[in-house]
C-alpha cells in the first residue's frame, strides 16, 4: 500500500481546528489514518526482521520518520 504523504498531510491540516504544529499534526494523522500508520509500522517491523546478523542499516522508527516528514512538510507551507 503506497500513499501520498503530501496529500494526506494536506487533508490532516484542513481537519485541524488549531494552529498546526508538528505534535498536533502527528496526533491528527494517527487519528485520521490508522491504516496508513499501521502500514508504516509493519514495514519497519519487516525491515528489522530481514536484517542479517552483523549488518545494520539505520532506519528511523516510524514515529521519528513521520514526525520528520511532517516537520519538512510544514516548513514548505
């Protein structure tokens, strides 16, 4: 399942009643898009299980990744 973060962030922003911040955008995103959030967590979990012993590839946790994406998107607005 691939989703367009830009589009979802825009819809999240439109549904906010207060001034958009990283925290309230994050909370509203989790509320509005539980399926997409679950997919991010599943992808992260699969990636962590697939790593071979001794080989590490840094991948941020889903919370960190989503917050970073929101922060970057808010700066563009």
